[in-house]
C-alpha cells in the first residue's frame, strides 16, 4: 500500500467527479422512492436500459448526451405507464401491497436485465464521442473529459430538479403529495395524477442518467445489480427525497469509493456503497437531511 | 399423520431411485430442484409468514457453501459436518439480519439484505484461502456404499434436507409461532400491543430461515466439484427463492413446495433445451404474472376453484 498526499488529493478530486455522477444517477430514485414511497428496485435496471437505448440512438450519429435528452420524453411516458400499472394493481388494493410491490419491481428488474442480455449479449458496449477517451492535464493530474462531462450534466440535472420541485406549481404539488397525501385529496387535488407525473419525471431523468453511465464507462446488462447499492445508498444517505442531500450523499459515496479504490484496489470497491448503505440503515435510517 | 406417511414414502422413493439404475441426469437435475424446495421453504418462513422480504438468499446460501469448503479444505470434514457448519453459519447470519429488523422494514429491510449479499461476495473475492475471484477446484471424496455415484448420494441428502425444511415450516405454520408471525405481517404495532413477542419471533424466523438456507448451500461445492464467489452469491438465488413461494402461495407450507417443483422443473428443462438466460427470464415473467394476476399463488387459485365447484 503506497500512501502519499498527492495520491490522496487525486483520489478526492476523482471522488468529487464520481460523486456528482452518482448523485445524478440516483436523483430519479430520489423522486420515485424518496418522495413517492414506491419500492422502485427496478430503477437501476431501467437506467441501464436507458444506457442501451442511448447506445442505439448514439449509433445513428447523435451525441450520447443529446441521445439521452431525446430519450427523456419516451422514458417519461414509460414511467407514467409503469406507475399507472403499479397503482392499479398494488397501491389501490391496499393490504399486503408491500411484499407484492417489492416482488413486482424485483421481477421487473430481472426481466429488463435478461431482455438486454437477449438483445445485446453479455458483451460490454461503449459509445463514441469527442470527449471520450481523452483527458485534461493540469500539472501532474489528469482528469478524463468524460468525467467532467458527467460532472457538468449531473450538476445541471440536480439544479434543474431542485428548482422545479421548489419553485413551480407542479413541483410543489409533488412535494405536497410526499408530505401529506390525504390532505391533498381533501383540497380537491388528485394525488394519483400528481404521483404519475412525478414518476414519469423520475423515469425520464433516468434516461439521461443511463446515457451518462455509458459515457463514463462501458455498460453490460448485469450492471444494474451494482447500481442497486449505489443508488439506494445515495438516496437513503441523503434523507428520502432531499435533492441537495442527494448531491451531498453522492459526494460522500464518490469520495469514499475513490479512496478505497486507491488504497485497497478494485476488488473491494463494490463493497463500499453497500457497506455505507448498511451503516446508514443501522445508525441513521432517516439519512443526513431526513424529513 | 398423512403428512408423515407421505414424507416417508417420498424419502423411501428417493432412496430407492438413487440405488436403482435410473439415468444419472435425473439426479443431477433433481438435486437442484430439491435445493430450491429447501430455499423457497426457508424464504417463506420469513417472507411469507412474517412479511419480511429477503432478497439476499444468496448470502446465506453462499456462506453455507464457503463454510463447507473451508472445513473440507482445512480438515477434510465429512459431508454431514459441512452441512451442520453451513447451517450454523447461516443461523448466525440470520441472527444478525434478525437484529436489523428492529429498525428496518419493507423495502429498507430488503435493500439491506442485498447489501449483505454483496458485502459477503466481496469478502470471499478477497479471501485467498478459498481461491478468491477465480474460485477453487475440489476433489470429491470416495462415495459411500449403497450409492453408485456421489451425485446420487447428494440427491438423497438433499431430499432429506427438504423433508426437514418442510416439516419445520409446517410445524411453525400450524402452531402459535405461525400465528404470531402472521400477526407481525398484518400489523407489527398491533401484534406488539396484544402481547406477541415480536422481536423474539422475528429473530426465531430469521435464524431458522438462515440456517436452512446455509444447510442447502453446504453440499453445493461438492455437487459442482467447484466453488466461486460470483455464482455462489448470485442475486439469482434471491429472485428464485422469492418467486417460488409467490407462485405457489405464501400462506401455506405447501405453496413454496409447489412453486419450487413447478418452477425448478421448468428451469431445468429450459436450461437444457434453450439457455440459462431464458431460465431467469421465465422466473421473472412468472413472478410478475402471478403477483399481478394471482396474488395468492397456485394454492389460492386451487382454493378459489374448490370453493366454486363446491357451490
């Protein structure tokens, strides 16, 4: 084990970029699970599905990020449909919805994963773009442009969602649904329509997140399993539904993973997110910025 | 009484088949189906009766396999010792998971079990003694007298284990423990207020469930003559162990058995004739279909049909 402050500084720098990326891939889950209480374990699988869609669209000559943006409305509709289905079959029936809802999303995740394996095989896929592969040298440090791009998109996405949820009418309605659904019903609003809209947004955002995943590195169908740990770690650590908290939690995870990667090596890295998740669940399940 | 007679008949038939001249492949496939009977029955004790969804069946199963391998490599321990050790380690992990239920419910509990699964896998990947990420080849010991091959013997062992598992699940279901667990599933607060010792019961369910999963995992390395972390700790064990009770019906002990026999056999046929990926797809699709269309599984469908025909 080699230790030096130079290496540590590099690890932290890389961790910050990685952390913003983790925040961006988790922000959809922060809405769907954090605000709407949907046990959405299929979120990472949908995101990887988004990566493959971005791969196809980028194959037509489009920039991967643009491909993600183009896919957002499609995924929005997909999300609305999924929520509608979930609501009709589980939430409305009430009792014992917990176990079955979980089983439903778990099964959905596997169907998506195997669908991707059947469609694309188990090989890794990558996309081409001018900013992928090259890096920016500052002094002795080299920062890959792909991480910078992901960093930028992540910041924009987080900022946009934060503003949307706190400043616009619909955004506030989504927060209201999260806080007190019966009260909203008494005011004459339809909580199901608002939740449907919010779930659509969460799924739409995961298309862009998926595009970022394939920009940051090669994608394979079974990758969603690792991202279960990362996304849920960030959302729980953030405190359910807190957007700024998501950014902070993403940074914590990114920096810790990057430091572990440097000190102990890649074989220990997958345990970081899951370990952190267990610690948070054990000590402070309401998260850092919990409501 | 009929239960014990049919259990005895089943065991005798399994034993008789194993020493007869039936094709080796039957036992090779049957072993896996019986493993699923144990796993889904074990899952149902916690997930079906008490309503705590465990995605991390692979953690218990894999840990059972690895404790068997460590004992075998260090002491050349016989199979029975390996299984007992696997059960003990599984029970210990179950106890730890049981303590988590103090604070975590629903999806939080489920996600925590996934976390345990991946942490266990990472630990084994980094443990050189058991072969790390590449795994370990194992040399099977000599097979005992009446059996023609090691696989046949393992088949009978797993048949015995599945009878033990189902008997335990049945005992729990019909007694006061089962009533307490069902009360926890319906409303934990109400159960606690009415004097149900919720923590004790949850710990009991976790320990039993974990022990059975660990025991089911212990003979696996000998069956494959090989062990590696990725398949031992796969999330696929979790989805199967969850899907089988859901498909069979979670309320009754026969549910997981039906689900495991049904889905396990389909999986074996699909794996042979089509591919391994399709078999996971079948599990996922059937799980979603049953959860949506027949929430009480095959047992529920059967009850509905019986009620309609009696009217």
